[in-house]
C-alpha cells in the first residue's frame, strides 16, 4: 500500500500547503516530522523541498518521514536556527508555521534573501507584532483564518512589495482579512469578546488604556 501523509496534516498545515507555489521549491522552517514537505513532494505540489530544524531529534524524525514517503531524494535537511544555512537558489516559498510571532520575526530578520521569496507564515502568538514588522519591512500580504475545534489559526501569505504601510489598531489585531469569510467572522467575534472583557477589567482597575480596547471591540462590532 502506498504510504500517504495527507491524513496526518492538520487543518492549519493543509491551509499552508495550499498556499505553496505549484511546481515550486519549498523550505519548511522548524519542520519537526516533515509532514508538510512530505505531502507536498508526494502529491507533486512541489518539485524539491528543504527542511530545517534547530534540534537533532525532530530532524531525524523528519528524515524517517521523508524516507517512508519515498521522497527523501527530493529533499535537503539542515540542522540550523531558522534559515541560517539555507541557500536561496531556486526556493520559491518559505513556510514558518507553529512558532511565536517574535520567533518568526527573528528568523526573517536574519535571512538576507527574505524579500526574494513567497512567505507562508502561521504564527501561534504575538501576531500583531508580526503584522507590524511585515508592514514596516515593505511586505504586502493576505490572511486566512482556519478553525480546529475551539482554536483559531491565522495564515499569512506575504510577498515583498517595497511599500511601507501604517496599520490601524484593527488591522494589527485582526489583520488584513476578508470580513465576508465565515471563519474570519467567528474569529473576530471571539477576539471582540476578549477585548471587551479586557476593557472592563482595565476600567475597573482605573487604567487609561481601557478606552483603547473598548474602541477596538466597537470597531470589530461595526465590521460584523
């Protein structure tokens, strides 16, 4: 029976995979078990893959996954921090998924060729900080929200345009999203409740920033 990885992809990783350039070369940073590059190679979505991880254990697991999938010969594996050992020749897409926004910024800041490729980013925390950095660095992007159970995940598809942007508080917190999307509306509604609760707590504590969070909750309400 032909070994398949597709069923192992979570919804968020499947959403990342769908953003990859057809017939391109993908670099998966922090690859862990390499489920994403294995699926991309086996399905023919990409022609070659580079997988990196900062730890030896996950990288060895990645090697086993790629071997079992029969695609190891199409892959390169690097034990390194982010992209520090990766050469950009031929790479069309860089995927950085499942990390904090601050870690993603650190990886990209240390990559001199970040402007040359399509970035597919799936941050777990500090998403507003990542959006602000992208805007300041002249990247344009679109966003997708996927839901797994009660959790929401944001995927950013970014390319360098050279245009530096200023983001509103709403764009920093919710993103550059399609407000007609049902998943976006659920995500925004969840965020609105959090912001309203935070505003109430800050107001009770006599904190001036309560008004900012209340205004943000109101701005979301007007979009919904």
